[in-house]
C-alpha cells in the first residue's frame, strides 16, 4: 500500500536520509515512520507510525540504559533510572527530532497540520521513536545503536525537568497524599485538573502528558517552598 506513495515523497525521503546519515534499503519503512495517524486516516492507508513508535521506544530504553550502565559505573540503580528517564522523556526526544528538522518531514492530516501538529512535542517524540524503530528493522541493532548515540545519547541533550516525578517525591517528603489528575478530552485539546492537599490547578494541553506536566509544574512551584521551610 505504501509503495504507491514512495515516488510522491521520494525527494523528501532522500533529504531526511542525508540528515540522519543512514540510507534505507526498505524505503517504505522510512515513509511509515513519518505517517501520523491523521494522514493515514485521510489517505485511507491502513498503517501509521504507531507500531514503529512502540518498537523504537523499547529499543531506546534498552540502548540508553545499556550506555549509562557501561559509562556510569559509580551510579546507583536509582541514579541510572533517573538519567535514563531524562534522556528518553518526551521533551528530550522532541529536542533530538528538532535537531534534524524531523517535523519538516512528517505526513499530517489537514486538521493536525492546522493545529500546529508539526511542532508539537508529542508528535516529534513519537516520530523520533518510530524513526529509530524503522532503522532497527531495516539495518539491525548496530545501525540503530549508532543512530541513537549520534542523535541523542552523545548530543548534549538539555536537562528537562520531570515535574510530575519531582512532585511525587515532594509529596513523599512532606507526607502529603499523592496528587490526583482528572483527565477530560475536549475535542483537539485535553483538560487536566490536578488536586493536591486542597490545591487545585486546571491546565489545557495538546496531549495528556503535556497537560499533566504543566499542571505538575504549577503544583510543584506552589509547594516546593514548603519543603524548605524550617
């Protein structure tokens, strides 16, 4: 089914191959990695990039974990877990995707395009995972490992704070109940209501993860000073 689209997007695919430093033997895998479900639905294509995303996510967690295990021998299990989470979190993957301009190559439906989907962290992170999965299937473990190390592990990824995890840890220190998140889909946006120890924050985002992250940041800022009080 994808073969009929290969010629249409040939120039775009070749440019992306140059940017990532890898040439695909099975070009349809690269095309599939770029297929957002909104485009697939509009075009009547029975596949999108979500299965490749699943595979890439699994490989990223393994590969980043292996790299940290070998390169940080003095780091505890908890420390390794935090370091891995920092490198495979959505913002970090979106940052890596932006470095190669991956958003320029995404195939999006008209509605998703109009809503800024080409620049959305969740779409970019998902596409980066799908790209890793595509390289893994096409070239094997060594090629996928090289890609992950060049574009992510050794590329000085900025430190993105995981405010949801930090909020959970803060609640433990303060002996507060854990925060609760009420999620409601409202068309193209997600509404999240966070409640914690009498505090309430309502945030809207393009995805559940994004909205929960923003709400957690607000709550963390509200309660962080309490943990420093005498």
